[in-house]
């Protein structure tokens, strides 16, 4: 396949990084249909954006399509998975093994995209010492001692909002390099820690507001 020379990830615009997985999902659908070549126009039509935007986004992974032909589907899948880091495992531990935390542990789809949850932490006595989908649940106090054994670099935060900052501090002190925050609370972290907020409640607020505006 063509040589892949992705630009440094911190120089890639965040909107582009958010769109690339959309393209990858579409390409995988095309792969199952045994489609061998796809154009930026086809990708754009499926995603609902301009073809010029698709071409610009794909320029960050330094792969060129063939004029009037397009991209080889299998090659573009491989290039995108490498660029996005989906083709290698990133170990994570999850704090909060309640309904949302448990759902994430049970979600095999995350593993397919390179995220391997290796342990869970919770303060509830009925969960400590149990397993969910083969993943052991520990007390948060054990995070520091287990960090080296688990070899995780990502912490997933699914605790109640009033505990979010406290648990975030435990994550940081435990040596984690990135935090994926699912709580509606805006936690604070040192500048060297990667933080990604994914609040389901924020998205719900947008949905509800849009529905309310449509009813006016």
C-alpha cells in the first residue's frame, strides 16, 4: 500500500478528527458490500457534507485518490485506522461501575476501535471484588498501586457529578495521561493531561431545545 505519513495529531483540526471516524464507518460498510473503490463525492453524499471538505480532511493522512476514480476502500480503511490510532490497543480504567460505566464495560464496540478497558473502580461494597464482562472492579484507593500492573493510560469518568473532581484528582495522581469525562461536571486537570468531555446531558439539552423550538 502507499506510504502513510500522517501529520502530527496536535496539528490536525479537531473538527477533522471528529469527522474522520464517520468516513471510516462508511468505508467499512462499503467493504462489507465488496465495494473496492470510493470517491470523496460518494463519502460526502453518505455523510451529508461537501466533497471538498472530505478531500481536505483526508489530506491530513497524506493519501491520494486516483483522478476520476477515487480511493481504494481497503487501503483507506487501513490508513484511517492507523492515523486515528484505532489499530492498536489503548488500555483504560473506568471510575464508576454503575449503569453507564457497566454499559461501557459491556460494549465490545470500544474494543474494536482500540480502547481496551482493563479494570473498573467503584466505592460500592456490593461491586468491589466482583467482575463485569470479565473486568475486575476495585476500590478507587487501589488505583495508585494497580496503575503499574494495569498499564493503563486513559481514565473513563462515569461517577456522580459531585464526585467528579475528586475522582479526577485520583486519576491524575495515579499517573493517567488522559481522561474521558462522561459527567456533566467540567473537571479541571493539569495542562499535560488530555481531557475529553462527552456529556450525554449536554447533548440531551440540545435535542430538547431543538424539539421545543420546532413546536413553537
